[in-house]
C-alpha cells in the first residue's frame, strides 16, 4: 500500500490545473465578448463627397438613362491620385 502514497498529490495538482484553465477560459471568453470596437478618429485630410442630386428609385428606362447622362466623370485622374496619396498614408 505504500506505492499509492503520492497519487493523491497528483490528483490534487491535476484538479487545480483544470480549475485554473477553466477559469482562465471563461475570463478570456467574457473579456472577448465585452470588447468594444471603437471607430477610428477621422483625419483632417479626409474629404467629404461632393453633394449630388438625389438618385431616384425609378425603374423607368428614360429616368435611369438621364441620370447616367448627368453623371459627371470629369476628374477621374485627380480622384485616383487622391486615393493613391491617401493609401500611401496608411501604415
């Protein structure tokens, strides 16, 4: 019977380890669920889009065609260079 002397110590260490892992897992899960994603503050260089006329929800082909005809695509190169400069500022 002397060979069973240390088994209770091993069982107690295993139980304490399992309780610690369980408590740590619960704390991690609760902390993960309570994390809030805060929006990044806007930079001073951010541009607001130019005001446009409201787009109708019409399915009429003539209305859609007139809206497409009134769409301005003047400064595509300028817009692309602005996007590239903004993208280069991202770290």
